[in-house]
């Protein structure tokens, strides 16, 4: 029996289905169609501008089943590639799209090398077909991403990057712009996030004669960090509330849908927990990976001076140059006089220009180079002929520049600006005080004596740094905090420690000069009325030490006496008392191998004893020590501790807390920010204090703006559609009480007598009706 609907030569979809099921049985039919394709292709090559639907169907048919006959279709991809290379711009758009889709199908089946196809697609970006260019861009990004999914193919990536390097120099602006867009997108997807990609864009894209390529390259070095922060913020906003979901599932009605939702939330919570445990990955921004930042900054500055681009493009140049100078600490002294020309209150985007001036400042720039900028800001902004907002912006910009280059400020100029701390406008006053607070921490000698404030412990330890001077630490700053509450320092506590001092116990004490100074201050502060109390305390301490000898323990002496004295002194004497107590707590006496502690009756020191008796007691302490014990001061002990012990997170928390405490006085409860950020935020310059309006209209406006995204307050009914009708019971709640009074009365509880009468009346009524 013959099937009339079996028209294989003409019905290509049916033949395609049959070939995929049984390739061997339909090999002859496929070869017939392939020969027909070759003849049709020769005819189409004579006039490639015309559309040929038959050839379109044949190409897609062969591309779908090519994996079944790889020997027969060996030259099929090359025919399409040659046709696209020779007639790329003259081909009919529909036929060109057909050939491109067929090649992508063959690439997905690994029937054509990736490098050959991608090079062809990069060349096709020259075609005047926007839809095709967008399609090719998406495919190139997806294909390269899939190839680097499991492991990065360095050889393929290198070849593609070299080809892309030549495409950026292409004369066709559309191809060059699409190429730089592809490279930027691959960098953002962490596929080509290497130095080679960044330096190709930096050396070719940023100096391109095509404005679109130039702008895209400059934006690449400006906007990647902001986008990363925004994505981090968005990820943090979508945190899973597992606890709330569990409470809801416990209270709400149990349904299959809610059960599935709870399971999904549990999976998301487990995934988020695993993500937190993973080691953090640090992706450097593109501007950190540039090989020659000095050459790039000089080239961009020369290009900025020679070109006559729009003002927005000039701002991009200034932004990139200032970031390069600030991050890599470059020397480009001609940049500062150039940017000074734009520092005028009437200048468009002047706050951004001030931001660039602050970004280009760093400690290695000589103060003489940056000082003209500060004087220009002071002359053009910080004058009483300007408004208070302009003055505050000028002071904020001065503060940001001086935070990065404190030596640029002169003493006379700083004292003049500090006088604005009593200005009538609060925005100017607060900006001037922020500048004063900055120099209190960095160079207090430049300020007037009355502006230096109360001396903190950190300021006392601070030494003004000369130009180019760098702090070199031989230990962890603030490690002395770990010695204050510890009785002994065991240098052999860590198992992995192989230092020569294993098993030693180090005795920590202060120098004799410090102890004598503390004792003399304490003697001057004590009064005659306190001497009797001190004697009693000494007797108590002696008796306690006698008890401790029997137990084999050593306790600190005179601690209660010091606490009583410190409560009676003023703030300054309180600080001195605390320092003395911490210093005396740091004395330790322990032998080398045995863990038994030596006891001495002369360990207690009274506050009224003479200097000679104290010295004799110190000598007796040293005599009690074993031969191999060491006596170190606090700094040496902290250094020894850092060299022989691995600090834990708790230790670093104590160190940070101690360093933070040094920067705070009784008057100032919050420390200043000392860390210099890479980029200057525009808000720090534009942030000025504005007095709120207290009239009724402004207050109502703020109230209404706060209610914009808030749901309506009150009882919510269960209706899904607010416009649908309500039940009679819901309507009764909004009716006038007079209308519903009779129903309210009926709800009053009847007495027994009323019930009897109503029942009698009802029974009589029924009897009459019969």
C-alpha cells in the first residue's frame, strides 16, 4: 500500500524528522537534497542580492541534520562562511540572517571551530543591519561565556583578544564600538577580567579618534565600581527572612502552595548561608590593572588639551586623569593649573570639578603645587560676597583636598578659614569646624592654640610627618592593649611556635623614670587626711599578701587605694591614675619551666612610701627573679608578643577598641574618619547643612511625601478587588446609628419577665390563628 502523504523530496520537515530517527535508512534522500543545495548555491552566488526561499529552507534543513552525516557535510560550513565573507554587505538581509543562524546551529553541535566563526562574526559587525549586529553581539558574549564556564581556555581567549585588538582600530565606527562593548561586557561578567583586556581598552579605546569608542572606554574606567556597589546593595536587600516565613506557616492555613513556598525559602536560606561561609573573592577595578598609568594619564591630558570635544567628554577626561593620579599616586604637575581655570562659582558642574581636584591630591604631591588650588577656592568661593551654600561647598572641597594632602595648607590661610567657625550661617559654620577637626588630628600645630581642643592620647603620640615620610611599624600598633589585663606572657603557649624563647616567661615592667614620675605625682596629689586611710589600706594589703603566701599566689598591691584616690581626682588625674594602674598591672613574675609562681612579701607598695624604699623593693623583686627571666618595658613586651604569638579575632577587636579609645576625649564621643578613600564622593562636597522650614505648608509636604509609598491606615477587608460590592454586614458598619438603632435595641438581653410575656403573646397569637 502506498502512502499518498509521503512526499519526501518536497516535505523537508518530515524528512528531517525521519532522518533524526533513522539516519542510515534515509542517507540517499539526504544526499539528493545536499546536491540540490550545492546547485542552488551556485545559482544564488550569481545574484546574492535577491532572496531565495528554497535555498533558505535547504540551508536550515541541512544545518538541523548535519550531525547525522558529518562526512557528507564536511564542507557545508565553509560554503556558508565563504559566502558571508565575499558578499557580507550585498547579501539580502533575510538570507544573511538565515546563514548566520545556520552557522550558530553548527557551532552548537561543534561542527565548526569557535575561533573561525567568531572572527567571521566580528567582521560581520560592519554590516549596516542593527538587528543583526545586536544578535551577533549577544551570541559572541554567550558563546565566549559558555566556553569559559568550566575552565578558562587561555589560548582561545588570547587569540580572540588579539583579534579584538585589531577590531578596535577598525575604520568602521559601528564595528569598533560593538567590539569595545563586547570586551566591556565580558569584563563585567568576570570572563575576560584580566590585565590584557583592560590594557587593550586603555591603550586603544581611550585614545580612539571615534568619539563613541572614546566615551565608552572612559565610562568603563569610571562606572564599574559604582555598578558593583549597586549590585551588592541589591543583593543585600533580598535577604531571606526564614524566621518570619516559619512563623507565618505556623499561623496561616496549611495549603500545598504555601508549603512549596516555605520549602523554596528554606533552600534559599541554606544557599545564602553557604555563600556567607565561602571565602570572599576580591575583584580589582579596571583602573588598578593598568600597566602604565603614568603614560596613560599624560596621554589623556595631552588629548584633553588638543581636542575640542563637548564639555561632558572633557569632564570624563578630567575624572579618569584625577582617579589615575590619586590611586597610583602619580606626578602630573601641569594638571593642577589646568583644573584651576574651571574653579569658579558660575562654572557648569563646578562641584564635579572640585571633586576631581580632591581626587588628584595625594600625600606625595608637593604642597606648593596644590596650594594655588586652595587659594583659588578661598578667593572665589569662601568670601562673604557669595551665598552661604557656595561658601560651605568651598570649605568642604578644601577639607577633602587637605585630607589627602595636608601639607598643602598654609598656616595663615588655615587660621583665616578657621575664623568661619562662628559664622552666622550654620552650613558655613559646620564646614569650617569640620576643617578644624581634620587638622586637629593631622597637623594641630598649624591651628591657633584655642582651636586645637583637648589633647587626646592619640594626638600626644602623633608626630608630624615631613614630605614623603612614611610610618614604619616594627610591631602591631596597639598591641600593648593585650598586656593590660594579662598577668603573664607565655611565649611558649602556641604549639607551632619554634622561637628560641619557647617556655620562657617574660616579666613586663616600665622604666624607672616612669615609675618615679608616677609616684611623685601621686604623692603631690594626696592630702594629709588621706594618709591615715592609706596606712589602713597598706595593713590590709600586707595581711592579704600573708594569706597569699600560704596559697602560693601573687596578687597586685594597693589596687583598692588607687581606685579610691582616682575617684576624688579631677579628669586629668583620673587618666593618670588609670595609666598607673594599667602599668602596675603589667608587672609579672613567673619561673621558666615550672608553673609555680614566686611570692614576695615586699610586693606591696604603699602610696606614701619614700623613693628609696621603692627602689629597694624593686631591687628585691629583681633578686627574686630566676636567672633566665627577662624584664621588658611595655613596648618591647608588645613587640615580643607580636613576634611569638598568632593573634585571634578577639585580640584584634581589643586592639581596635584600644586604638579607638585613644582618639576619643570626654568631650568627643565619636572618633574622626582617618582612612583615605580611593574616590571622593560628590556628597561630601555638596553636603551642606540646610535649616528646615517650620511653616505649616512645608511640614504638610513632608508628611504627604512620607505617606506616598505607605498603605492606607485602618481596617482592611478581605476583598481582592476594592471596587466590588460589600456584604450587608459590612455596609451596616458605615450606616448612621439612627438607622440601625432598632436593631441595636433588639440585641439587649431580655429579662425573664419579658420572655414570659413574649412567649404568652406568641402562644395566644398561634391559638387565634387556628
